[in-house]
């Protein structure tokens, strides 16, 4: 399907930028999660190489497996923080963001209903976590909303939080799940355009902006990929 191809291209390009940002910016989420310089370098290189690979028809499946492993490792590396500081939301946010990327990688290989359902249900849980994260970090999330968009920043923060919550429920109970995922992917794509592109233009020298926008579009593409799974 052409739509799935476009989703893979976005996923692959975002993985390449995410890997390069992680390689150059040692304060990136990916670098911090690795907890080791050699491992971080290997994971960054893997994202670049297999990010390119997932865009190519002949290598999409093995590349998606490798990227799935990389993002699984990132997700699992959040576990110690969740155990040692269970009240700190940061580790949970990182865990579910990386887990959402794993769902996208699984979706590329979802040739069976079981894999498709696994990707959908896991993404549904991740989506609910996005709503929870926006509530926990309400003030920070609101600060990212451009001030020129009426009526105000808090309104859009609550609206997108509700949208994530409703999408998560729809995905989990599989009622209009495909539509919910496509609308969520569109919403997240708009986050990149309205929030991170202006940041990147205003401060192109900040590597953190490349990390944020690539992470944003990785999750966007992951949601899109799961939406394109034929059977879930």
C-alpha cells in the first residue's frame, strides 16, 4: 500500500535524524538511556543504517526488526528508573514513547492477525500514557503551544490531552481504531509543524531541536504504520 510506504519513509528518515542527533548530542534521550558511550554509538549508527534500510522494499523487514530491537532496548533501559524512583513520571514517559516506536517496527512485519493485534493494543496503552503525560506536565506542554493560536495555550493542551485519551480508548476496544490512529498521526504531525519546526528555524544550532522533531515524527510514523496494518 502506498500509504504504508510513505509511513515507512517518514519512520526511516526520522530514525536517521534521531540517530545522528543522538550521536552528536550526548544529552539526547537515546544517549542517556544507553548509559554507555560505545553502546550509544552502536545504537545511533544502527538507527542511521537501518533507518535507510526500512525505506527500501528489499530490506524493510530485517531493518524494521533491528530498529524494533533498538527501541526495545531504549524502552527497557527506562525500567531501572521506574523501579528506583516509581513516583518520577519521567522514566514512564520515556518508556512508553520508545515502546510506541516498537509498535511501528512490529507493524512493518505484521503479516498475522496476532502481530497486528499486539501492535494495536500496545499502541493503545502508549496513547493513554501520552494523555497522562500531558496532564502531569501540563504547564510545560502548554508552554509549547504557539501563543498566536486562539483561544489560548491551556485550551489546546486540554483538547489534545482529551484527543489522546479518546484515541487510546478507541484503539484498545477496536472501535474506529484505524480512524483514531490516522487522526492521531495527523495531530502529531501538526505538533511537529507548529511546535518543533519553528524551534528548529529559530535555533538551528541546538541539537536538542533535531532530537525533539525526529522523535516527534518517529512516533507519528509509528502510529501511521500501525493504522495501515491490514488485520488487527
